[in-house]
């Protein structure tokens, strides 16, 4: 299978210079905006987006490698190894429903969210966080290491959910338990996961890693030394992928047979973090320097009425039902109704992950241990 990935400026030596170290750095800044990784590639990175007050990106890397304070996260002194911890909440009866995750530390960061219904929601994040909402209470599933970032969750049904995190950990939920899955990831860092069906799932990561699940096994179709940051799929033959390597970035489209790079003329220098597409002529990409739109011919900053804001703030997450009903995560949650963007009164802290039903609720995870949902 021929796969053409985004062009990266510079020599082959530049690609290897950034390799895994640069990819790890991009993960910490793009996914959590909360950690700092001391490497050479970080010094060459573009200007960083504003730092959140509660979760600073200048936190030393030891914060990532050390376990969470079990006593602080578990004041009842429950042995999490004995089973899930149930957390009961009482939602507000407003259009904005805060189903706040019960935490005792503002350093908790949610990165991923996926669900099959309002009574079946999974979230993941810093500290190996993997939690499930059954419509009335939360349960913790201590599957991932406490030093792990659960960066992505995707599923096709309540009995087939996938989670990825750490360097090379992929797990599958069969409706009863989580089980680790063998993949060709090796020691490469996992960044993102998505699919179009239970037998068509993709994982992207660093060192050019692209893995594909066909319903029976994972195959390695990696190319180059890119770090693949985010997918969006509208079907088996319509997929999108954003990638980075150091200060270079690329966007590719999947037609069912191969990935083809797109001309990025018109997109600024901010690193891409997320994307949302309804068709070949309606593609949105979030970057550190705001939103960009592709109309089928060229990329550009959305028109004044459809741009996310005058400040062109960093966009960490995108999700939508259509071009008339789209959500973005910045230092807050925002909604686009086809005419203009409006802010959502969610808890303070950048929004890192968004998921919603085809019709109904939309869920948000992010900094400061918050979770929120919006009902239509």
C-alpha cells in the first residue's frame, strides 16, 4: 500500500534530529499543555500558546513520570487494586450540565472522551485515568500505569472500546473487562486513535507510526519520522490526519487506498492539533494559532463571522455533527451554529477532548479535573 505522508522541510538529518524526543515533547504540549520536556527540539518549537493558570506547562518532567499522590486522589483510602471506585454526582438541571469528576487535585487533566450513549461514557487522561459513566455514577478502572497519559479512546459499541496511552499500551474493553492488546507499536509513543468501524481502526504515533486494525490483527504501515497527532473519519474511504515534526506539519487525506498529502499553503505556522471534516470542501483544522478552513480549493483563516475569535487563540480539540453544529476546545469551550461562535460556561481550564451523540449531548474533558456536558 502506497502511503504519501506530508512533506517535511529540510534534510533527512533534520527528521532524525527531531524523531522520538521531539514527538514526546509535542505530545506533552499539544495533548496536556501541562508538562515541559527538556530536549533540544523544544527549544526550536514555535511560540507556545498561553499557559493555563491552574496547570502550568512548566511543571518539570518528573511530574509525568511519578505516580499520582494516592492519598490525595483517594481520601477514603480505598485500595484501587481491589476494584473500581464509584463516584456519585448530582447533575445540575441546566442546559450546561457539570458532572464534575470528584477530585482533590487541580492537576488532574482529562485528554480523551468517547461514548456510545449518555449512559455509557469513557474518559481518560493524566495519571492513567480511565473512568466510566453509567448515567448515574463514575467508576475508576486502574488499568493503565499511574505514570501514563491515556491520550485517546475510541469505540464502535458498548462492548468494543479501545484506549491508547503511554509509550505502547493499547487496551480493549469487551463490555466486561479491559485487556491489553499486542500491537507492532514497539517503543514508539502513541498519540491518537480513531476509526470508521470495528474492523477499521487506526493508531497514530511518533517515529512515523501508523497502525491499522482489520478486525483480526494490527498491521504496521508506518512511514517516515512524523508524529501523527489527530484523525477524523467520515467512513472507510474518507479520513483525515494531521502530523508534525519539529516546526513542520502536514495534513493528509485517506481515500480508502492510500494517504495523500495536501498542500498546506494558507495555513499559518501554528502546530495543528485537531481537525473536523464534513466533506472534501469543508475541512476545519485547529492549531496553536487558531482555526483554518479548507473550501475544496485552498486553506485560509475563516471569515470574520465564522472565525473562532479575534485573538486567534490556540485550539486543542474539534468535534462536530455538521458545519452548522461544531465545538472547539481552547482555554474554554466554544460552539459554532453555522453563523458565529459563542462561549460555553464550562468550568475554568482548557478543553482537551470533545465527543457527542449524533443528536443529544456533547461532552468535554480538560484541565483542573473538570468534565462538562451540553444538552441540545
